[in-house]
């Protein structure tokens, strides 16, 4: 494919902004379509929630962000910067190592201003169709609203980069009896403040970071909080240092008398079923004639989680991988894609890319990783970033970032309350200082 003249980027979260910066650096004209009216994607806290709190009703009105009011980052700010643009403290901002969401938004906006990216974004423009047309171009159709009037417009692009985020479309487990259970159901996508749950008995399903944080937040006002999980690691117990939080095995069934029975044999009567059960990938605008599919949360086939081999390089996806050093990884993916589009880096042949995808799937199967974890990096987060960095002509991720990432993941999984405020800043400051001194010495 010849170097594209114009590229469409869908979304102005960190992925879309980083992509726009890299494309422009490569001299490629870029248009960023953003359905919201501001930059920052999920970091734009929005007090509104979807019209269906479970997020399952297909015709519901959707709010993009899943951020709740008390949210603080679960990674230290030192590894939440872009590769060449650190997340520095702002004198007037939230200077904590694990800052609140407002501070992340401030940083993302600062990044956009620094590189003059705002002017590349068409706000209030929701992409509703992306389709390859006979000429090898991509037709992008988007809608804009002016008061009550909806305008639909079309434009052709030589390449499209999908950066629409994947924390908006909830995934919810099937629970026997739930259709008749009379309580209130909600997915964490629609959680904002604990007040709704005052004096309620709340069952939270999930065992990852959001279930941990939200259970502690809700427990401040709820009567009881019962966290249930499929995880084999869950210990059935009353959680130490909390008067009103219990852990259980998964919910076995529920009844119309509001009973919730757990697989550990215990049961309670509850008011709220709260799903902290993750999200599914969702590209409602994308038409590829079945070339790109989503099956059991596997977007495929994608070479290195980015390029569908038979449509590469004119179609790509940024930020699909999960559980990694997100800002660094996203930025590196963007640098790689921009270099591929500019012709500086060649992709392998379609056949070779397909073989690589197949090999990855086989490896997953051999290791017993379920299909829905296709875009988890399975402890190879840094290896993946280093591969991207090499493709982008950059050095590998700094050793201290890798160590800090590993340590912060351990902290998250330690499930200790206040792990963020127990972080040893002095220790890490010394490590970073030593690393930068040794860089100078080289
Ligand atoms: C609750 C929560 C906590 C998190 N905590 C952390 C953390 O501590 N550290 C960390 O590194 N990461 C964290 N993350 C991950 C976070 O999602 C990523 O850091 C990152 O912000 C994702 O950026 P993105 O640009 O890929 O997607 P998003 O930020 O979701 O941006 C996508 C953009 O695309 C737009 N869009 C979507 N569809 C369309 C369309 N059809 N047309 C036009 N525009 C469209 C959306 O409006 C949005 O602006 C968290 C995520 C959540 C949900």
C-alpha cells in the first residue's frame, strides 16, 4: 500500500491522541473523530449513567466513561506517562503517586495542548460506519447533532485507526434465576458514587481491581457488602478490618424472594447485584465482511493485537491489550503503526502474519489460557512493549519501569486497603535517580 495521504482516527482518548501525534510526526494528514465534546476518553468523568444500569439493553443511551468519583489510578504516575512525555506532578494538581482521575485528565489534556492535537479533532462526531470500498479506500460515515437535527456525513480515507476504547460495553455473567430476582442490577460501568447504596445489602461479583475498589467505596454507606467470585483464589471469610464486607464463592442461583445463594453454601437476602465483571470489545461501526470478528472477546485475526493481516496496514486497532503498562504500550503501538503507514517499517507478508496469529492462539491453548483472555498479555507485557519498541526503532522499556510495573501489580493483588498510600516513594525515587545517573554515565 502506498503511504496514505489521509488517515481517520476514531476516538480522542489517549490512544487516538497518541496516534494523531505519531501520524503527524510522519507527515500524514489525520482527522480524529470524537463522539464526545472533549478530549480524554474514559478519563472524562461523567456523572450521568446509561439508561439501563446493567448496560445490556442494546437500544440504551450510552455514556462512554466508566470512571467513578473516588477513582484513583492503580498504577503509579511514573509509569502512566507516554514513552517520551512523562506524567509529571502539577504544582496545583493532585500530586499523589496514585492520583485521582481528574489529575489523569489534566495530564492527557496537557499532552494534547503540548503537541497541538486539539485542532485535529472533530468533536461531537460519532462514527457510525467504516467500510472498505472497491477502490481500496475506506468510507467513514459519521453523525453530528445540531439541536434536534442529526446530520450524517461521509468521507474517504486511505487508512483507518480504531481507538474507540474497550471499557464501555459491559460483560455480565448468566445467573440462574436472575430474570425473576427483584433487586436492582448494575454494572461497574455505571457506578459513580456510593450514596445510591446507602443501607442496602449489596452483592458484588468480581475479583479484580474494580471489584476491590468499589466494594470498599460502597461499604462506607451500605449495610452489607458481599463480594462473590469464580476465582479459585478467593477465601471465604469476613474481610479483616471491615465491619460489613464478606467474601464468597460465586453466586450459585438467586430467587424471586431476593435470596442470593453462593457456591460456598451460604445465602443472604440482597437488594443489589453489582457486576464488576469486565467488558467486551465493541465496534458497531465496523463493516469488514466478516474478516474481523469478535468471538468470546477475541478480536481476530489480529497480528500482534493491531493489524488484521488481510486488511493491513490500512486498518489497525490501538489499545486492545489488557492488563499492561497501558500508556506506554499504547504509545508504542501508535509509533509502530505510524512507521508502518509511512513506509519506514515493513510488515511481514499476509501469510506470515496469519501464521503468527495462529501460533499465538496455539500457544494460548497449550498454556490453558481461555479464549476470552486473548488480549491479555499473560505476563509478557514488557516483552510485548519491547517488541513494539524495536519495531519503532526505540530502546526497550527502562528496567525501573518494568520493576515498578511488577511491584504495582503485586500491590493491586495484595488486596491491602490503602496500598496506594503505602507505596514507598523514597525507595522508588532513589531507583529512578540511580537509573538516570547511570544513563548519564553511559
Ligand atoms: C474504571 C477504569 C479505571 C482505569 N484505571 C487505569 C489506571 O489506573 N491506569 C491505567 O493506565 N489505565 C487505567 N484504565 C484503562 C484506561 O481505559 C486506559 O488507561 C485508557 O484511558 C484507554 O484509552 P483509549 O483511548 O484506548 O480509550 P478511551 O479512553 O475509552 O477513549 C475512546 C474514545 O473514543 C470515543 N469513541 C468511541 N466510539 C466512537 C465512535 N463511534 N465515534 C467517535 N468516537 C468514538 C470515545 O468517546 C472516547 O473518547 C482504567 C479504565 C477504567 C475503565
